[in-house]
């Protein structure tokens, strides 16, 4: 089919030629197009400013809990993902994502459990609808204590 259309704006004319798309043919479209672009600030930077081991009772000794205090610059995040990997940051052991509500200042405390002692690479990603930012840390977990 061949068709030509024009709207009230004389700078926009579209000429379309279509073949049957199901038959493996191509669709050619020529014309002028316009769109709007919105520039947003996004999350610019993430920093892990503190890592604290949480004391657990002996009945909870199978999991070591660590609190990560995280700050960010730019827009406020709506979700946080934590990827725990081997010390080389190559082999992922677990991924946890949670929605967050940050109202005024970007300061979060994220609690994560580690099943066994060892050294881990921890990547914390803060995100919103338009951006993501990442911070990484190497952490040593020693049966309820971390450094």
C-alpha cells in the first residue's frame, strides 16, 4: 500500500510505503519526525560510609548480619540491590533487591546476612526510574564479626 498524509503543520510530511511484513518484506518510511527530550539529574554517586557487624544470639549464629550505611548524591533512590560475590567480584553468590523510601537526605542502612565466614565482594546499587549508581566493598566476615 502507498499513502501520503499531511497534518496542519506544513513542516511535517510523512510518506509511507509498506509491503506485507509477514512475507519477509521491508517497510520504508520517509519524513520528518520530532520528539521532546527531558534531562534528569539521576543518582550521581553512592558511597558505603560504614559497615557494622550485628551481634547475634547463639541461636542465630548460623547467619552473620552486617549493616551497611550508604549515602548518595543526586536524585533519591527508589530501590536498592545488593550483590554478594566471591572476593574477586566474579562469581555471584546472592542478589537481594528491595524497594526503599528516602524522603529528604540520601542516607540508608542496609542489613544483609552472610551464611558462613569468609571474604566477600559486596556491590550495592541504588536506582530510580531513570538512573543507577554502584558502590563496592570487600568485606571479611568471621563468624559474627566483620572487618
